[in-house]
């Protein structure tokens, strides 16, 4: 185990990893030491030190430090085990990402064979068949994925490791609408929304990746940020292609750094207007955090009790939503 960890760290130098994730050193401390802004907390004066020789970091601002594994764990908000899986996957990406491709294609094929899934999409206000196809939306009826993947020669262990099946061999996704989450073209996770009584949201036990479809959204100077993929889908359907999603209201440092990579970007936060105020509180905290990064953050108010998805499903038009954007409060 310890040997494997050492090998992993040697194959992915910390500095190289940080630079791949847009970290820029602003000055050199000593020969091997570099200093820059901390990717793990918000700051204006650089206090994040990287020792390239020792492959270690330390931040004098938030007091956190360690090796590559520790950094990835904090940056993507993962468990130790998930972090190792993510790094192993970066080194040998092919089998898992192929497996997720095959799975997503299988679920996509199932969608049109299950009227209950199509009915569910309609009920959520999603009816544009081209968009459904383009997003690769599928349906997991449950109980038949394992047989399909075994026929394609995937081992039980790989299926189990990926989280697609349980140790009893059951499908993890059952009666769920599936959205593939891609990063630089590769599927990094699958999100499943229950259409029945089960807990609504489910992701595979791996990184949720960066912001949804960031490759196509990042070129916009004004971006709409929503909580869920159904919110995103109805907004894309209505023509708001500058919409992205963090899958939840808690952004990982990796997702925050994507929003902040272009200063003077405007971000319109359109989270759920819950009765328990959780969405509103999340929006305000996020807006303050973004403002500190030089981002213009606006909070979009929807009619009480609505999220963008339910708003459109209830008959709102693109003009209605544009009106909400125009009235959004800048923090
Ligand atoms: Zn820090």
C-alpha cells in the first residue's frame, strides 16, 4: 500500500498537477519553493507554498498542507479512497471511462423502451427530443446492467469498483433517469434522478468533476448557475446555453476556481427557493465568496417555492426567466 502511494506520487508531480489545474506561482521563495494564491481558500495575498523537490504544499492562510493526495482530497472534496481511485484513473484512464461510456449508451437505449421514463421527463417539462439525445439522457430500469456489461467482458471487480453495482451484484441505479457528466469529452460520473420513492439524487462514489458542460459554457461572460441537471436541461431547452450546474449548492474548490478563472465574469445564481431557506442561504454565501474573487455575483429570485425546473414545467417562458435575470440582485 505505502509503496503504491509513493509510486503514484512520483508519477504525478504535485507542481505539474497544480499547474494542470490552472495554479500559477507568482514568485519563487527559494530555489525549489514557489508561492501563489491558495486554491483551497479565498485570499488576495499569496500564502500557498509549494516545494517542488519534496512534492509538498503548505498554506499559511488556511493552515492546510501535505502531499498530492491530500491536495486532491481537499480540492475535489473526496475521501482518501476516492482520491486514490481518481488519481489511478488519471494514470490509466481507459477501462473505467470506457465502462462508463458503455453504461451511458445502454441507459440511453433503455429510455425509449420505458414509457414511464419518457412520461417523467415530460412531467419535468423536458420535451425536446434533440436535446435529450444531445445530453445523452438515459434511463436505468434496474436489474439488467450487470448482465449487459458481463457480456461485454467487464469483470465483476471493475463493475463493483466503479460503483455501478453493489457487492450483492445489484444495479446501483434503479428506476432513475441518468445524466452522464462529462469533462473534456470523457464521462467522469453518472447522475441518477429517482422517478419513484427512492432518495432523489445519486452519483457514483467518485468525483463529480468540474462544472457541468464547462467546456461549452466557459466562453460566456455571463453564466447562469443552477443546482440540478433538470434545471439546466429546461434552461438549455429555452435557449439559455450559458447555464452550468454544480450538482448541488456546495461547490468544490475545483468548481469555484473554474468560475473565478475569468475576472469580471457575471454569475447569476438560480438555486431553489426552498421553504427552509437552504437555497437562499447557499446563494448568499456563494455570492459573497465569488465577489471576493472579482466575480459579479447576482442572485436570481424565482416565485416562491420554485426552482428553474418547476418554474418552466409550470409554464414559464424564456421571456419570464429573462425578466427574473434582469431583476436579479447584485451582491
Ligand atoms: Zn489556503
